[in-house]
């Protein structure tokens, strides 16, 4: 007799394989790289601003993807 194990399927987020386009100036990219290299020395406000900038650029792209998937479903 073989034992069986029920494995829960991991939900797949349809956005996982989508490509997001972000645009930052060289100055901003250098600031992001510096923040990532020294997270313990980066002010929380700067990190929050970086996260907000990424979220602001991604939000309309995610909305467009969601709208596209709703019209094709």
C-alpha cells in the first residue's frame, strides 16, 4: 500500500510573469542603489519615497493588465 499526501496547490498570481516598466533619472537610480546597499543607514523617509515612486509607476500598469484580463475573460 502506498501512502498519499495531499499537497495544496499554490495559487498563481497572474501578475507574476508580467513586465513592469519603471523610469528613473540616473540620480534617482544612484539613490536607490545606495539605499539598497546600506538599508540600515538609509532614512525611512527616503525608503518610503522610493517605494511610493515604484508603486505610483506600477499602479496604472497593473490596472491596465487587470482591465485587459477582464475584457478577455
